[in-house]
C-alpha cells in the first residue's frame, strides 16, 4: 500500500533560501513509515526566534525561544471526543491530520553549532522530534525519553544520521 503523506512546509521568507524542504519531508515520511502510518498530514512552519518565543510564552508560559514546538490536532485526553459535533466527512479528514510544528530557524542554527551538527541534520532531528510529540510520544520520564530517543534514532539512521539524540540539554 502506498503512503499518503501531506507534509506542508511553510518557511518565513527570510529563511526560504536556507531550508531544504525535501530534506525535512524525507525525514518525516521515514518516521511515519516506521510508525506504521499509511496516511497522515501535518504542517511545519519554520520561523524566527521572536515568534516561537511568543508561542512558547502563550502556550507553555515560558518566556524564551526554543527549537521546536508541537501542536497536536487530537486531544491526548481519552475522555475528550472533539468530533461529536462535526460532520462525518470532516471527522474522517481530521483523523489523518496530526497537527502543526513550529521550528525556530536561528535557534536551530545556534543549536547545530553548539552540538557540532549540520543545520540540515538538526532540522531533520527537530522535525522528527516534533512529529513524535504529535504521535503521542513524550520525554517527561526516563522511560518515555528512552522510547522517544530510540524512535528518533531509528528514523534518522535511515537517512544517515547517527547519534543525534545522544546529547545532554542544558536546563
């Protein structure tokens, strides 16, 4: 069965010549294949540090920029059914929509330099990391982190990236 992935990448004009969208799409598609998703849609916005800082403040109450934010389209709360009031055809369409990612390009460049990584590899890592959040993964506990990092490594290894998840983040 052929995969049906709709990965919409929107890059702020100031970064448009710096981002290889196909590179990011390949990483996300590989992850979705490995996750057993035959059909999925999502949007990735690549923007500046100021905008992601604004989103981070608004949605996480953290007044600082970050590398990637994930906004799942589906509630992770099993007691919530947001589809009750929607027409059936819209419910079917929304089932495949995973959500949105926002990646800060300048933060990504700085982080790549800090970890001695290429910017394209860092963008692949952030896209895969964000999509894993959309798929329900988290890293709040050591066990969750181990599972998430292993899934990241598998997807990235298929694209030639090794060991990108093996880093210690500053608090």
